């Protein structure tokens, strides 16, 4: 399922999909985007204090269930009170240990040019992760994900420069047995992309296998791997107020080896959390901070980020809703709290729509812009997400990348530069009252780069659009997706490293991979 490497060197270059005569699309170069805007802060100081007090009261008086004996023992030995699986944490204790987490850290993949920075104003965008189903325009229906679908979405992940990291499986390949699925998908991910990779915290074998595969792909010694984050995991608490066994197991294993850790409670207001945004955010923070305390107890200073996935349900059906006004406010509120705790923040680009239509795009745009407004550092599911995370779509992926590129252009300092040259007084003097600016030297020097140039949007008038075939956006996205696949070139990997990676996968498969219930 992977393209065999064609060069005996490591590393790679941005935009691997090329064709005779030029690239499949003209896209912005790979770069780490910095959000220089002041964040939207709906709460005043009293509001921040109220949310903080709510989260600390939950930790002190109600407690968090840690369904993992090892985690329970670590917390008990650190001085936490316990009652069965329930752990109670004093607020001063929580703040002491959370303060040990860095406000900013880097993660370095096998191609060091693709290193990403979490925190410090950076905003990173990643692919859709974990849907069990797949939809594209050619099929016209929802189907279970396959390894081929997954690999093709990984090719999009690599191709688009606006995508900074390769999250979880872009679609779950249910045609591969669960015992070896992680081996096949991580092999594809590490050979089809050279961006930062993620490991699911779903049992010891999967986490240990992925750490070893990332180490091999990077050509690293064990000491080099452990010295700085090379990959990361994201865990979700089991709301309300629980952390389960396998996720805590993976969390602790990566903490010991100094890898990136993100905890994202999934708090749906009205179902898994209080119906109010303030209550849902307070509960989410309590769940997330408790896991960060555990990580710091294991390895003080280990890289941690807190995530927000607080939204609401449709109170008529109980179905999750995303990209709502409440979702946007909860993200902004959590952003304020993340800054209060000096932690990097993860949010998501999500929607509830079933196909890549208008609803999908306005809900996703709301989600993406709320990430911008909140000062988010890492945006999960930024491209390709449908049906509340149950469907991945390549057309939606392409459409979302158009939006992400526009956000990145919006953040480009060139868009608000105010030098004398930018003011353009000489051009204004030249044109005066009756002319136009098309022919001025000031315009001629800048016309190719002055404005964002879309790769998917169609700016022609109706008649020209109709004469060109009246192709709707999702159709254009489908054609572009197919063209990218035809022209895709995998990033280079040293052949010896490729073979060592393949041998590891074969050996672990022969050993049975990870245990499952079936």
C-alpha cells in the first residue's frame, strides 16, 4: 500500500505531487503559521476565576475516576486521597504540577524540516482522524473505511503544505484486522508522509510498536528518541469524570519516554457535561488537568497540551452538534483558561453535516475560525471530517484545505504591512482622480502576489462558469483529488531504513500484533 522510495536519502520536500508542466495546484509553501491577532476573550477576570474555581472544586470534592491501578498508585503515593478508583486532588497540588509542563515545545519527525512548534502563537492544522466510514463523490454513499482509502487520505495529508501533522488514521481501515492494523497504517503513514505522526493510546503493544516504528523511520538511537518529542498521542477522558485503562497506559508510556501528550475531554453539554457552557468547560478542564498532573508526576517537564472538544447536543435527538455558536464560545473560553494555566491548546475543525455541502463548510469554517479566535495551537480534524467524525471524505479534505490556506494568508504579515511602499502614495499621485491602478508600476510589481489565489474556488461570473461546464465545488474537489493521487510522489526514505521498518512490521505480525477480543 506504499510507494517504494526512489532515492537513497532521508528527508523530503514540500508539495510532492508534481506533473510535467508544473504542480497539480499552486499552493502556499510549507511554513509554520503564527497567529498574531489578539484572542477573543468572552470572559472577564471574574469569569476566569469562576471557571478555575469550578474545575478545582471538581478535583477536590467530586474527584476523577482513574480506571488504571498503576495510575492510581502513582497518584496515591504523590499524596492524593483516593476512594476506590476515585482520586481527589488539592488545588495547590494541581497548580504546582501543571506549572511544570512547558508552555511551548517542538515535535520533530523524520524530516527535520517538518518540525512543528506547539505554543508560542503557532497554529498547526492536521488531517481528519479516526472516522470508521468513507465517502467520496464517485461512490456517492457511505462505506466502511479501507487501507486504500486511508493511504489515499495520507497522500493528501502529505501533499497539502497547509497540513502540518499526520494525526490518527484518516479513516479506520476496517479491512485490516485490529491486531495488526496499527502496524500497516503506521507503515503507510511513515513512508507516505514525512510529517509528525500520532500514536493511539490503545494498549501497550500498539504504543510500544508505534514508538519503535517512529524511532526506526527517523534513523534514531533509543537515546535520541527519548531526548525530545518525536511523535505524540492524544487521549480522551471518558466523560463524565473518568480516564480509562488503555488510554492511561499509553499516556504513561509516552510520558516516560518524553513524547508529546495531549488530553482532550469530549464533553457534550447536555449529555456528558452540564448543559451550560461554563459547566461543560469547568468539567472538561478538571478532566484534562488531572491527566497532566499524572504525566508530570511521571516525568516532570514532559510536553503536555490541553484539548477542547466541548460542544452541545441536539436536544431533540441527542445527536452531537458541531460548529455551533456554543461550540465557538466554549473553544474561546477554553483558550482563555489554557493561557491561564500556561498550556498549549488543541481544538478541532468539525461539523455535523453528512456530505460536503454548504452546511459542512459553514460549520467547519465556524470551528476553524473559533480555533483562530481562541489562540489554539493545534487544530485536529482540520481537513476531511463529516457526520460528527463518522465519515472521512477526500472532497471535503480538499475543500477544507482551501479554507485553511485562506486563514494562513489572512495571518500573513504582508496583508497588513504599513511601510511607505505599502501605503503607495506615489501610485495614488500618479492615478489621481480619474484613472485606475491596473497599469501603475506599483500594481505591476505586485499583481501576482498581492492577493490570495484560490486553487478550488471559481471566481468567474455565472456565464463563464456555465460555459466551462457549470462544475460545482464538490465536483471540482473530486477532480483535483484524483489528479493529486495520479501525480503523487512519496517523500524520500533511505532504503535501508525502509527495509528495517518493513522487517519490524513483518516480525510483529508474525508475533500476533496486539491482542484483541476477536
